[in-house]
């Protein structure tokens, strides 16, 4: 990998880590974003200098999240991964889903006994207003 590529991969890994996700997952995504096609698990592990087991675990989680797609080739038992063509739409849908779920929880909060306190009710109104923006 070129120095700028390596820096990007590492920065995306640190970004993921700061967001509470595994750094390796961010590094995998960074590498895959810079890869025009598919990579096998062992190729990813070699390029990132991490264990194949770690790559396998993180890649499967990212597949479940819709961030990577797993594919195979006839006669080859290895798993390959690639970035889905509709990655942007998938990421947006995940983000919107999280907003919807938070809105539902905030709505539940307004119906709690504690929300009969004016200060708490106002807190929920402010949060709901923020979410609506």
C-alpha cells in the first residue's frame, strides 16, 4: 500500500474505534474502499497485518450490517469480500433506522411517570425537537 492509502486505512480504523466499533473493522472497510474488486480473507489479513480470524469475525459482522458483501468463485473454497455498489444507500438507511428507533424511545419516555415532572417533560420536548431538525 502507498503511504496515503495506509494513512487513510489507519484513520478510518481510528474513526470506527472512536465510534465504539472495532478498529479492525474500520481498517477493513478502509482497505476495501481503496480496492476496485474483491479480496479474500487471507489477502485482507496479509495487507492489514492482522490475524485471519480477526478479519473473518469483523468481515462477517460488516456483512451482517450490509457494509460488505461476501462472494465466492466456482471451484474456490475461499470467501471473498467486496464493497456493495449501493453502500451509500445502505449507510443512509442504517442511519435513518437509528433515528427512527431513537424517536420511538423518546416517545416512550414522554409516557413515563417521571415525565409528569415539568422539567423532565421539557427535556423530552427539546430532544424531540432536536430529532425533528
